[in-house]
């Protein structure tokens, strides 16, 4: 955890609100404060005069501005305290705009996504899809901004994330990414899972459909009004015969109390350092997330050659949010929930298999586990395990790679 993260985590909500309010003073209160300070300065070091008028006017201006700012802080605190997330009664479902309407559809426990096998094959092969980096910060739509500022107060962190600004398609020769903030996700894509409501006013702070859809369909990414920051899910498979899973904690925005992949999360803007293409960026993020969530302190435990990107999806229930699924081959190790991760992950579980019995038995063990634990399996984990089994079913070289840690990728 960085020093900036530590400071924010230890900063009370009310102080966060006060700092935010001073950071965006209204025109009236900012003017009063400025004029007040100017008046006091003039009275103390300005023109020689015995008049107390500048001093009194300056003090009055400062007091009036501070009273107004304090009133705004109290109002902000009251509104933040009344905000709650109301889970959808039924999962968010909507058709996609072309060309996504012809992509393969996957569903599980009411959740769904789309993917394209030709694009997935490119990713598995490590095909070079260069990144183009946008120069400006993407910001949430104007009608979402007030809610974003309030929700931001309640977040432990509001890191800079990587937004996919253009469509990643089977024939893409490059793709455009852009900086955004995590808080933008909570008032855009996440509206597909929960509504943001204010208790006293009994209304949604943001209209979900107006943000998630365009003409009644989930649009192409380049036309989307959502943050669409990139996420990853990666399962670690050990040479000794375990697929390692993570139990999500209650502090997670999604899939609380559900089983998730070995590493799951979103791409930080800093993950772009040294990455020039999509596959390397996805692999780098998967290594970071899995190392954090499994408590792996020696980064040499997982190399880029030990990660295979399996699938790119758009998750319908999050308004078409883009995600990558992957698998990591690992030596045996002792996983542990460490440090700040205890706030977000409670424990680890394993799906055990016999490495000597081959890919068919492995896939059978995975599918049996999913069937027996369907109510506990999060959709991203299901998607990742399904893509892994499908790869093993159709690629004779997949098992050799997965069980051959010493081999090159």
C-alpha cells in the first residue's frame, strides 16, 4: 500500500468532504473569501489610515465565506450519509449494437457476457495489438458528476484506471486507451448491478439506462458513456494439482462473499509503464493482482511467460464493461491474505486435480466443482474457468504448456 493510499484510508469521511469542498469553492464563497483576505491585508500592510473599515469588512467577508462553506460541508455530509446502493431485483440485460450482436453469448446465474473466438485466439497466441494512449482524462457524464463526487468520499481509494476508449475487435490493428478514475466506474458501469439512491428523496441519483444504453442497446465502446475501465481475472494452476480460488470480502463493490479467481481487479494507469501492446498489459496486470491477492511477495514466482490470456469479454451486467480472462501456471506455494488485502479477501480455496490424469480429467474436475458450488461461484470466475476448459478441449498444446512451467511460452 502506497503512502497516498495509507493517508486516504486513515482520513475520516468528514475531513475528505471538507477538503473536497475547499478544493471546489463556489463562485460566491470563493469571492467572499478572496475579498476578505484582501481587505485584511490592506488594513494591515496597506495604506496608512486609522480606519477599521477595511479590517472589519475583510473579517466579515472571511466569516461569511467560512459559514457558507461550513453549511455546504454539512449538507454534503448529510447527503453522503443518505446514499445507499440498491441491488437490482433482476440482472441487467440488454442487446448489443453491431458488431457485438453477433458475438458468442455466455450466461450463468443470471449474468452474461459476449466474446469472439477469433479475437480470443489472437490473444492466446500473443498477437501484437499495439496500444494508443489518449492524452486527456476521461470524465463521467455531467449528470453523473455530483454523484461521483459524493461516492468518491466513501471509497478507500480512487486510483487512476485504464479506460478502453475504442473497440477491440478480431481485426483490430491497434486500440485506444485513456485515463479515468475508479469513482467514474461506480456511477456508470456499476449501475448495471446496483442503483444509487438517496433515502430522503427516494430517487435514483443517476438514471441507469440513460448512462448504460444508447438507443436501447449496449453501444460500441467508442460511443459509450461509461468509464469502461479494463479488468482482469486470472486463475493460478499449480504443478502439484491445485486451482487456487479467492473468497471475496464484504468491502468489494461486486461479488461480495463469492468465490473469485486467484487474481481479479482492474488495470491501474501505472500498469502501462513499459507496455506497448494489449497482451503484455493484460499479463502485467494479472501478475500484479494475483501477487497481491495470493500474498506472493517474490515477483519472480510468476513471469510473463507463465501467463496466458485466454479471452476478452464485455460483461453485460456491467453495461458492457471490458474484461480479460487468463490462466497462470505456478509451482506449489502457500497462499496467504496479507495486509490491506484482508479488507477485500477473506480466504483461499482450491480445486484439486491429479496432474497425471491429463486435461480431460482436469476439465471434468473443474466442471464438477462449478456444478456443485454454483451458488458460490462469481460470474467472472465462471467465465475464466469456462474459457480455460474450452482452451484445453480444443488445443492439444494447452495441457503441455499448463503443466510445463520450465518450458517457454
